[in-house]
C-alpha cells in the first residue's frame, strides 16, 4: 500500500521526470525526493554554496568505503589485509567512481554550471555518485543502501577481476619510466585555491624542466595521480 501511495504521489508530482529517472537508476521508488535533488546539485549551479551535495558526498564516501570493505572481506576470505585495502582503493578512487557514474547516466542528471567546460572533465559525477549513496542511506536506511551499492553499482559496473589486475599507481609507473630513461621528473604544486569549504590542488608534472601534464584534486595525492595518468597518455608510455 505504501509503495502504491508513493507511486500515485510521484505521478502527480511536479518532479515526476526526476522521480522516474531516479526509480530507473536506483531500482526503487524514492520517498524523500529532496535528498536526491540535493545529491545532484553541484555548488557551481547555485550562488548559495550551502545548498549543494558536498555534505552528502562526505556521508556517502564513508558509507561506500564501509560497504565495499564488507563486500571484499566476504568475497575474498583468504586474502590478507593489504590485498583487500588495495582492491578497495581501486574501487573507491575518483577515476573509477567517475567512470561508473557516467555509465549510469548521472552526468545527464547532475545540476552544474555547464558553461564551465572544465567541470565536465572533472570528477564531479563520481562525487555526485557518493552524494547519491548518502541520499539513499538517509532515505532508505543502511540495509537498502547496501543493496543499492551491491546490485546497482558493483555487479553491473565494476569487474573485480579486471580491477584486480590493473595497475592504478600511475605515479610509481611514471617515476619508474623516468628513472629507466634518465629523465628528471618532478611533481610541482601549481595552484591551491578554495572551492567552497574545501581546498583544490593543482599538481603539474615537469619532465626535464618542461610541463607535460597537470591534474587537480582535493588533496595533493589525488591531483598527482591524475596528473601522472595524463602524463602517461601524453608520453605514450605502455
């Protein structure tokens, strides 16, 4: 009866299109639509920086990490802690989550300043996915949130076998290549600025004194890894 009532309210809601999109994406009918509206709101869209998805992203990040840890713990009962930690980090890293979010179609739903072309190439969709997880948790509780992550994110979009064999430490790979080929390589912080309540870092990779790539992230490690990934592509390192 509750689901039927929610469906009737949904059909006559001014947010009918969003409700139907979310139902398709989530696999269930959302109850408190305001959580999801906030999860899909990037701070670049509104002047009011408090009405954005950053707090939900914080919550979703913590919940996702815990559920992924539990999932891997049960799936790989004989693997050591180091193996589980590395595999979890590959799943929850910004690049992975951003790719998953785009495959899910979140990039078409997130509200952001589309005139800023750089945002479309950043990790805001992966961040929105974490915020969406936070919204599911607040709307439906932990068991439903766990089910959503396993059934709607991990199973259809994350191939653990491929991820397991993928080397995602781009920084180490680049440093090793530079050392073997007698190049001088350095990671330099090019910029630090506040974005809302968080600091955004831009790290540049200098190869023999020449800037070859740069990347931005909310910590220097993330920015450095993104810059290294770009540098590997630019330099065509196999």
